[in-house]
C-alpha cells in the first residue's frame, strides 16, 4: 500500500504536464491560423486587382 500515493502523484503530474503542453499547442495553433488568414486575405486582394499593361 505504500506505493499507491506515489503512483497517484505520478499520474497527476503526467496529466498536468499534458494540460500545459496542450495549452501551448493551442496557443501556437491559433497564432498560425491568424497568420495564414492574413496571408490569404493579402493574396486574394492581389489576385482581385486587374493587371495594368
């Protein structure tokens, strides 16, 4: 019975580390999404302009 509290602490620690990794990943993904949206808007604006020859 002496080992169960250590196992529970390890499981809680692994869960907490997973939450931190998930948080950083979601923050990084949202920043990438905004950058891609800005690039897409810029390229659509360029494509929509007529060519001056």
